[in-house]
C-alpha cells in the first residue's frame, strides 16, 4: 500500500517561563523551531515586554520596559485623537535622524499603522512610532506613539528586524494571564483551528474550509467569499490530488485581530510550492474568522519534473561516489527491485561498489507522471559505465513523497542498446 503524507503538525510541550505567577496566552508557539523577538505593549500598566520562544510550547520574557502611550484611553480611531492603536503591528522602518526633534529622543521606529484591519474598520491616522524621550517618563503623555527612555530604546536596536518584528498592543495584558493549564488549553484550541483549516483544504471539503473565512473576506485577486468558494471548488475538479502540509506554526493574538503564521507546502501533480503564509483573523460572533491571507514564497514554484530531476541528480552523485550509506538513503524501507528487497539491494550494491574503481551514470529523456497522491512514476534512459563495462537501457522507478522526503520504492531496468 503506498505511503501517503497528509497534513502534519508536531507539537511539543516544554517548560514555559512564568510572568509573575501566570503566563501570557497571546503568543502561542505551536510548532515553530523558534521565534524572533516580539514586543507586547500593555497600555493600562504602561509597560512593554520583550518576549521570545526558543522551542514549541516555550515562552520567555526577555525584558520589561517602562513606557508611556497616548493621552487618551481606548483604541485609535482617527488622526489627532491622541490614542495609541491596539492590534498587531510590525516595525516597518526607522525614522531618519533628520526628522527627529529632541522630544523623540535619539532614535525612532515606525509601525505599519493603519494595517489591513484598521483600514477595513475605517480607522485612519499615521506616524505611530516607538521612540525615545527628552524628558522623564510619565504615564499617558504621547500623541499616540509608544515612548520610552533613551537608553532603553537604544538597547532595543539589536533585537529589531525591520519588516519582521511584531508589536502586539493591548489595552490590558492581564486579560491574557493564564496558568500552565490555561496556556496548554490555548495551544490546543489553536491547534484544533489550524488542523481543521488545513485538513478540510487537503481533503477537498471546500464548504468546511470556507467556513473558516469571514463573510467580508476578499482574496488577493478580488474574489469575495462566494467567488473564492467557487474558485476553490473548481480547482478540486482540476487536480487529481493535492497535499497541504503546514508546520512552524506561531499565533499572535490581540483583542482586535489574530495573526496565524506558518510554513505552507503544497503539492499536486502539476506543481510544488513552499513559503510562509500569514492568516489574519478577526472576531466574529465569538469566533475567529480569516479576513485576509498572504503567501510569500521561500523558493520558486517548481514542476514535478524539476523536483524529480534534482532528486535524481543527488541519487546519481551518491551512486558515482560509491557511498553505500548515502546511496541507500534514497530508498524506501519497503523498496523492491526484481527479487531484491532493501536488504538484498544493499548487499548487491555493496559488493558491486567494492568490485569497481570508477562509476559513471548519464541520464536523458526523463518522464514523470502521477495519478495517485504523492506517487511519481518515473522513466528515463540511462547509460552506466564502470571501469571497462558499459550498458544502456531504460530505467523505471516509483518514487514517493515531496521535496525533502522523496524515496524510491520500486526500480526496474530494461536493457536497450
């Protein structure tokens, strides 16, 4: 029975660093190897935390800072209302020194306010910064920015990755204070959400898949939810199969929006893509619903032929080096060829590698076909030379999996001089 790889998400629960006696549940590292530094602003208590996760389930408060925010309470709505916005933002630039007057201190970083959710809710304004101060810090004295002492903001520079570092701004961080059981419960809730979204897409249940989206959702091509559902249903009829795999999942949560970030790998009989997906969610009737999604590729989209071509190049290299351990790593545990299983193949190839000094393999006329999930039927013309021996023929392989986890499960050879 061919092995199939479906949606996979591995979760580990590791020790979590306490915030006072409790934990903060608005940063959930489900399966990311680690996160960058994340800043969490508590407007009520006029403080900011620098948080980092070094492993799934792990959360460390690296530092705490005294800050001051807008003179007026509440979420920012319009230009000049003297309120600090609430939500999830990213540090998207540094203010040129030429634009800094003394009241902003020695350095200032810009936030991407108004973000997508702000614009959707008709909020406006601009120039929300994190900056220094030329006077002593007092509570609630800015025009909407986040301000801190000069020596502290200068110390932040090395922790900031422009365009990547998130700043979660909350009215009151205490609302997210939970014990360890509560933190694990939060992880499980988001794990259930993420699993459900990915598995319904992977399994072709488009009605369930689209139920995760807000009624106001519009995709990157301008399709509203009804058109998006129609488009996705059409794709189900186009592809004979597909697989969606997500991992490295991290969730950032505020009162106004949630960001669900992960690596997404998608494979079908026609292409393979890999990159980082960001789902932006908003509250809707006591549930979180997707209002926007973006996908940034980490490598160019490739065809199955390109995928198998690279795999075979690496396989040939191990063969020509006569490295039996590396060579056998390309084969599945249930591999068969003629009368050989994997153990028999190992002995046969080991004896052959020891009997010749130099091996050369040339390949041409590659053909790749797939009718079953992650099963690739591969044929090519092969020219093999070893010392004074030479043979030419057609090799047929069955290869299973996706990039990074491809294995040969069957191999046949037909001489054709």
